């Protein structure tokens, strides 16, 4: 498309991204990428920026969102050829969209079919780039990243003996199978059969991520091994070293922080989270985080996805953030970051009254009146945190508040209009993608997606 034609088309579009592209074309040069992001961020938090719903759709099938360019709504890009049922998909995104090497550098979608077929398609056109037939003998059902944008894992379902095998006393030693692939070009690397003879009879599940093999056992233990060491040893039953092991509730283990720490819930201690040093499992000072007192649901405690080492604690009505500090050598303390404390505005104050007999009565709190945090999203390129809340006094909107990821300052609030039959107690995800907000909800046995555009009244 000629530059003059692109300018004419962009004049009719009032999205924030369109304004930045127009600015670049008018200057007859491409602005530095970071400068463009800074301009975009300033647009988003500007008072003149408005939220407009540009599209919505519903489907009985699962819906997910992948940002792959500038768009003012939802429209069909392509439909994959019928090859049976799709078990799982994985999206491969790369920053360089203009490479001439289509097969390696363009964004793509990796699809796992029921017929032991692994295919990679172009994300925007649907063109088949590569295909691989998987080995027979295992039912492969899951795709996940080992190292994002580098290697991925194809995982089989858990193997269980048939009723005939159980009656005959036959045991299956191989619990599941992993296949490791390079993503672009798609190339098979290694196969790993997870054997109970090697890793113990109490083994119940396993995962691969970041070149680590995580083993979950029925007694609550999680053991971590080096993936490279396991795959390179011909006889792994001899001399495999355990990098780390710990016992925790539901095998939920998170690793992060500086220095390295982990977050666990001790067995039989629901609602308690411990922050432990990864070297000696010693708990940090103030490292016991407790469940919120205003919610019956379990909090979510996890390391910030920006790899800053900070810790989120998200409850139904409150958001907190912590960091690890070293006040002196050998001591690590968990410290609250006040700027990131997002308490709901209608949280009750400690008022009290007295009866005629002099008995003290504390004020009753109505939990239904408190705003509910339904989702939290981090936009890494714009350094924004988006907190989506539902408030019973305004059932037709979801309030999304944007915070600065570094300082925690409130930058902007956006009210997203939802349908009249929208269910606040369903499952909801709010995704920030450049100048778009996407609300994906699951209720009434359907998936619903709404796309909102952040648009400026005037463009420079």
C-alpha cells in the first residue's frame, strides 16, 4: 500500500495506534520503538482518551486473545482445515514482523491434533508452514513452553492401566511422555518417558519448564531435576541429582525473587503462604502471608511476571504488593510496598456503637457491598498494571484501573459496558493489548468476548 493511501485510511481511524502510525508516516521516517511506546502510553492515560466498544461475540467453544497487530474489532482471518479435533494450541509471537523468511520469523500458531499430528500455521494468513507426525503409543494432549519463543513441550495424558490390566495385576511404569521441540523452524529434539522406576512409585504428575523437570509425588513433595541432565543420561536411575525438593499443599510451588526464593502453602495450612529461601528453605522475615479476612476464597500469591522479584497478593477485595529486601548480610525480609496497596474505597472503618446497657457492638460489614477484583493484567511493553473490578452498585460496567508498574500511581479509570445478562460470578479475563482492552467471560455455558478501543478525540 502506498504511503498516501495509508495516510488517507488512517485519517478515518481514530484509534491511538493509528495516530502513532500516522505521525510516523508524516515524518517520513520510523520513530524509535521505545519513543512510540511512550507516546502511546501518554495517549492511554490522557483524559481525552475514551473507551469505545467495537465488537462482541459469543461462542460455545473456548475463546482466547492474541495481540497480532492493529485492529478495530473482530473479523475472521482464516479457518484451519478439518483434520479432526484440536487438542491444544500454542502461539508463537516474534517482534520482527517484516522478515522475508516466512517460515522462521513470522508469528505462527502451533496446533496439536488428535491424530498425532503437530502443525504450524502462519498466525495471520493460516498458511501451513510445517507439519510433524508424532510417534504412536501415547495420547498427546497438551502444549506448553519450555523456554518461550525457543523450545516447547508436547505432553501426553497420564497413563493408567485398563480394567483388564488391573485385574491381571499388570502395572504401567511409564506415567507420561514428553516430546521436546524447537519452535522455528519446528524440529524434534528429544523424547522423555517419565518412568516410576526411575523417579519413585509415589510419582503422580510431572511438568517441564525453563529446562527444569518438576516431579509431583502423592506425599506432597515436589522434586526438581535438570532437564538436560535427565535427557542426556542413558541410565537416569543412576546418579540423578535433585536440584531442589520441598513438601507443599497441592504441589503449588513458585520460584522467583532476588535472591532466589519460593512461595508455597504448607501442607494442611490452607490460606497460609510462606516465602522461603531457595538455598536452605529458611523463611524470610515477615515471610508468612495470610489469607484476606474479607473473603472466603483463597488469595493468589505469586511473583510479578516482569521478573522484578516483587510479589503480588490478590484477594477478592484487595491487592497488595511486596518486595524482598536485605537489611543486613544473611537476612532477607518481606516488605510491603505501600504505593501498590489497592484497598477498595468502600472498605469499612473501625466504627463501634454501644447499647443502652453499655455493651460494645462492632459495625457489621456487608461483603456484598465491597467491589470485587475479577482480574489483574500486566502490559509489559507499556509498563501498566490493569485491575478490573465489579461493583454491585453499577452492575452494567466493569471498572478497569490502570496503575504505573514502577511507582504504583493510579493513572486512569475506564468503565467497560457489559451486556445485561453478564454474570459477575463467572470466569473473567481482562487483557490490555496496546490501545485495546479485551474482556473474555465464561458464563451460561458460553464464552463471550468484548473488544474495546481506546480512542482520542483529536490526533496530533
